[in-house]
C-alpha cells in the first residue's frame, strides 16, 4: 500500500519552469537535468515495484529532520521483517570508485558518492527511530535503475542493487511473507507527520521576474507557439492540445511557485501569460478555482 505518492519536488518544478523561461548556465542546466533524470528513475522503479504483494507500506520522498540535520529518503518499504531504506539512482554510463570517489569514466567528473549519502541518511534515520523509541531492522540500499549503468571496481560488500538485479530484488521481497500490525501503522504515521515540506539546503539559481519569458507554452514540448482553437490551445510545433482552463491553472501554479511574494491577480496572470487570452477568460477561471479576497479595486486570489 502506497501511503505517500511520488511527486515532483518544488526544486525540480522550479528548475523546470526556469529552464523553459530563461537561459540557465551550464552548471544550472546540469543540475536541472540530473533532477529530471532522478525523478524518471524513481518513476521507473515504482512501475517495477507494482508487483509487490503482501502487506507493505510504501512511502516516497520523505524529508526528515533529526538533531537539526535534514536528510532525504527516496523510498521506504515497511514490511513485517523491517524497513528497506532505498536510494534510487538513474545514473547512465560507466563509473568507477577510487579512493572513495565516485567518478564517471567518460568525463572523469567526480559525482557525489551515493554510498556516502546513503550512510549518512541511514545513521540519521536510525537516530530518529531511537528518538521515537522504536526498534526496527533497517536495510539501506542504493538501487541503480538504469540498464546502461556499469560500476567498475565495486567492492563486493557494497549495499547496492545493480540494474540486472532489480527484478530479482523485488521478487525476493515478494517471496517474503509480510503481515503488518498496529506498530507498523504507528511507525508509518509518525514518519509521515515528521515530513518536512521545505529543504533549507536546496540551492536554486538567482532569478528575477523580468528575466522570465512571458507567455503560455505547450505542456508537451515547451514551445511558446500556441494558438487558440475553441476551448483549447494548440501547439504550432508538436500539435499538442490542452484545455485553456487547465493551461491557465498550470501557469498560475508556476507563477505562485516562482514568485510566492507576488499576489495572484487578474492583471498579474494576464501579464504572465502575455495577454494571449481575454481578461474575461482569466477572471472566469480564477473565480472558479481559487478563493477571491479583497474588494473590487484590489482583488486577488488564493
């Protein structure tokens, strides 16, 4: 049973929006593409994990805090026998480990060592369990999900599941009977209640409202070449179609995330969308889906 679904983090969404509306530096683009690839890897693992049976709790994307230290967990699987603490990696290409460094062979670029990250998360998670006066077996693992990944010079005792082993790993879990009790339910509820919504260590590019390209873009290919056809917007590049109402709400969500200090008004969304639709259309959609605040002269929406 999935208790917390997988979803795009605010960091990924922000980087995705900025990548569409402004020019990112090479390093920022690298950061963004890694976030997208990581999310794709987690989605792929979830699809493979759909075969899991028996009684199990699955919790995605937990951000926890213990002793003033934040740590991120990609996925927890709570079973009768204990907790699988999983870090999903969608690395592609050939890598090797040398002097505890995790290095891409093609570029000779050093990446954050996922096993160091896993070790830190495991230590903090076990501290959290101790603070909650709970005692569960914790098995931490890095799951390498991409079939085009190879790790050379890997020690035999690495807590890793490699691409050719993922199916076997899931089958092994499936073949292990699991019955959950009230203690497991309490554990899951406590972890969900401790989830932090904001990561103080997230580093985003500096950006301003003026830097952003205004207008509505295709939700499929990000092209700004849209035209109106009845109640839809049609992309001149890929031919994708999106209901106007959904497109406006998507742009409102984007505006709110990028500029939380700015009020959502008819004028602000009209400008953000570059006036490609009538003000009446924006007013209708905003009134339908958001709550109206203020008087006629200073109306805004939440």
